[in-house]
C-alpha cells in the first residue's frame, strides 16, 4: 500500500512576503508543528508569489481552501489550530 502524502501548508516567500518576514513565519510554523506533535501529519513548504502581495505574508492550506493573510509570528498558534481543525 502506498504511503499517504501529508497535507502541505504553503508559505509565500515571494518578494513582498519575504520583506514581511515570511521565512520567519515558515520557521515558526515548523517549530509549532513539532511542539504539538503534528510533524508526521502535515508539512510546510515555501512557495513562490501567490499574487496577494498587499495582504502578505500569506499562508495557504490548499487541502481545505484556507488562506491566512497578514500573518505575524504571534498568529502561528491560531493559524495552526485552524488548520488542524480543518484536517479532522
């Protein structure tokens, strides 16, 4: 039986989002995922510009059509809770 692919959280790292510290957002997401023990259930991937430059940094969870705009490091626990809830 093939291994089931983990759902992916995407963090825009295009120029505008990168200026607003999106790489730090991706790092914090990974840390929070490990802290809550979800590293085997979800992954984080940096992606190119998603076209929402004025609303960045942008975090997407395509599996459940979730989009979070203007994300700050302090928002990560709340964002991750919403993603985990969507996965249930």
